[in-house]
C-alpha cells in the first residue's frame, strides 16, 4: 500500500529525486526518533486500491499559556482518475475524526491548492507570507564566534524557541527530536539528490558552552549557464537577543551579494478547531 502511494505522489512531491530515491527519502524520515512517533501516512482504500492518501503529524502547541494537542495534515492526494468523487474529503474527515478520538484539540492543514476546497470542510485560511532580503556579505572576521551546529545543541535551541514563543498567544512546540527531524529531512534531500545541487547550513553562536543563536539555511545551487543564481532559503532561526543581531551576523557571512528568501510556509496553511472552545475566531482576534 505504501509503495502504491509513493508511485502516485512521486511526480509532484519528489523534488527531483528518482522514484527509488523518493522511497528512501520517505522511509528515512519515518525512521527518525520524531518521525517514528509522530508521523504516519494514511490511506482511504477500496480493497487493494488507494482512493486517497495523506500524512498525519501529531504536534504539540501552546494556546493562551496552556498545552494543546494538534493534528497536522499534509500531502492530501487523490489519483487524477478518481477525483470528483469525494475521496479526498472523506480522507480528511476520517483523519480528523480519528485525531479527535485520540485527544487532538486543533487541526492544521497544509495545502498547495486553493482554499475553497478545504473551507467546505470547516477550515479557515491563515495567510502566509514570503519575502526577500538582499544580503551584502561582511568581508572581515565574523562579528560573533560561530560554528557548525550538531545534535548536542538541539535541547538549547528548543529552550530558545520556548522563551521567544512565550510572548505569543499560539505557538507550535519544538523539542530536540523535532529539530533533529527537521534538519535530517533537509540533509536527506541533499544527500539523495544530484551532487552539489543542494546544501544545508546549520550554524550556532554560543556563549560559554550554551548556544544562544542559530540559523538553518537551505541553498539550491543555480546553473550559471542557464542564468540561474543560487537560491538561499532561511528555514529556521532564533536568538536570545530580541534584536536578532547574532542571526544577522550569520546571514552576512560569505562573499558578494545574495538574495535570501524568508518563507513562512508555501502555499496555503489552514486551521480548524475540533472543539467549540478553540474556535478560530478566538485564536486570531
């Protein structure tokens, strides 16, 4: 069943990987410590035939100072020849119903199609933003000491996130396993793709022996013969200093001038409340 889902979705979500590499990429994500506990790929089936599929992520969040359980829904897919029969909606409704019985309070759904389809299921669109910054490289020695990050830094980074998120009504939770999954997912894509096509840069600044700032960058190398420059995307960052000065110093490393994309999601992020007490209007007002 899993292989059938991968066959169906490879063309649109493979990021340039071959079908074999795409299978290894998905399997490796589910074998990480976080993925093995919090990530499932589910399907609506008729016998041995997959009618629709989706990913379920079991997430933690904080709303108004109290913990809430969140089900994340992504990669909703119906084969083209089976569309228009309600299979996708049934897939999402069944996934939400199961999550509700497991104690979920909220549903977050990520989609690259228009919002109208999911609004019929009770979701409300939450706008996402993307922007570009022109970064001019700093030619001297780094203004702050920094090094490549590793797994020993992840609990400290989770603490930085928690302290910065405390000022907001709603925030998704970070822990060391989630951060390891997030970084591993990007490194897997680099390792399985064509050599030199992508890179991941994970940099931290520390004071004493504790990290106090970090950046996670993904670099897609352009092809100069085709007029394409490198594409730099800031995937994640944080700084105990509210000014973010240490993050800025990391971004200025390198040579020349580059365009840095800050993407908060891509496509459409939607939120639905599973219980009346957590209606979206209460979340956003």
